[in-house]
C-alpha cells in the first residue's frame, strides 16, 4: 500500500504542476493516505506547487474587532455568541480613533491590509456607515489596503462598502457543508454563499476559509476545500480551533501539528495558486511547525502586535517569513 500511495501522490503532484485542477474523487482519495512516507512526499510536493504557483511576497493583514459580543448566532466555536457564557467583552462599535490608530500602526510596520471584523449576523444602518468611514479614512490617509468581515450583507450594503474603497470581503464558510449544521443552526452555508456571490457580482475579491479541529473528519476538511472552489477566493484563512471555555466545543480534543500540516498540504493540492493564510490558533504551534507550514503552503497571515490571539509580534513574524524564504 505504501508504494501504491507514493505513486499516487507523485502522479497527483505531476498533474497539478502541469496545470490541472484535480477532480473531487482524486482529492478525496488523497485524504485517505496514511503511509508516513507518502504523507511526507505529499508535503514535499505541496512545497513544489507553492513555489511554482504562488508569489514570493508574503501577504499580511491586520484586524480590529469592530463590534464585539452579544451575537445572535449560535456558532458552537465562538466566544462572542450570546447563547453561551464565555465572559467575552461586549461593545456596540469600536472607537473610531482607536481603530485608525491600529490601522496607522500596522501600515507603518509594512502590513499590507487592514480589516474590520464584527460580531453579529450583519452590520447594518449607521453602524455600517461608521465602518465605511473608518475604512475609507485608513485607505486614503494611511495608504493601507482595506478588507471587511461584517456578516451576511446584501448587495446594497456591500455596494456601500465597495464605494468606501474597500474591495476585499471576508466571509468564512467555516466547515464542510455536511458538518455545518452540527455546529450552527442560526444560519447556513447557503446564506454565506449568497453573500459571497453578491460580493463577487459587485467586484470584490473574496477571502473565505474555515476552522479545522472542530470534530470534523479529514474528508470533511477536503469537502470544505472543494466547496471553496465555488467561491474562487483570493485568500483562504486556515484557523485552528482554540477551544473556549463556555462554548459547546470547550472540551474538543486539540488536533496535532502533523494533522494541521497535512491539512495545509491537502488544501494546496486543491488550490494551487491561492493564498493560504494563517489565522487564529497558530500560537500553539511550535516555530518549527510554523516554518514547515510556510514551506508547504501557507503564504499569508493575520499579524499584528495588538492582536492577543495571534501570539506573536510583527517583528517575530517578519523573522519567520524571512526564514521561510518569503519577502515581507
């Protein structure tokens, strides 16, 4: 079986390197490989694919939690849901000057993009207007690209965001369609896909990914990767679950570094030229594992000295990126 798996991985890699998008059956077959030598080869080939199809420049973004807590949605992984008692800080809208200070600081540090992220099903009305003003000011005065993650917006609301100069929208699918309803029932993946489709009609680049380690199978992680092909994202954030006390997933066993790395390699086979972005949860990975992740597929990250969930400073991330052979 080991030799057969090795030959299969080698064949799949040759097809991807030759410009082919692997079919779903082949991608699912890759998730079944258990032979350590075949997995090592798969990760090495993911590195080849990354080097061939991805730019040498590492993509960085910073985020501000623009509205926190009291969320109507019941996502089982999230500290901000009003359905769970997590002690999460709650506020209606971020202070404008504080948000702009973060944007300016990150622009000065060479971070490429600034994003506002908000709790709740959607940001609407005056709150949306305020966030558009913040993003427009940051883009114009600090020279930093902007992004937003403001929930399930409709086309009119997305147009308002586009008119502010923000041309990337973030909306994670979070997990495989076959698993999503086990983790959230207050909205659906179809709702998310509708918002993403509206954003794409306007012209937005899309940032969409998910969280691994929530009890899903390896096959379901690939199901998420395959579903993301419908989205055609410019960037795929890969979050690793950090179980939060008070949420239904508080006692979820942590997935190991080997499984995280294999997932990254599998996503690279499914999305040869897309930015794969380190997001939440990487703080618990060793530096060696993070370096390997960058080698085999990760070519972007959420960064920022002011973001406590990142677990590293901009200076540390710059060193990591440099050691992995990327340009900051």
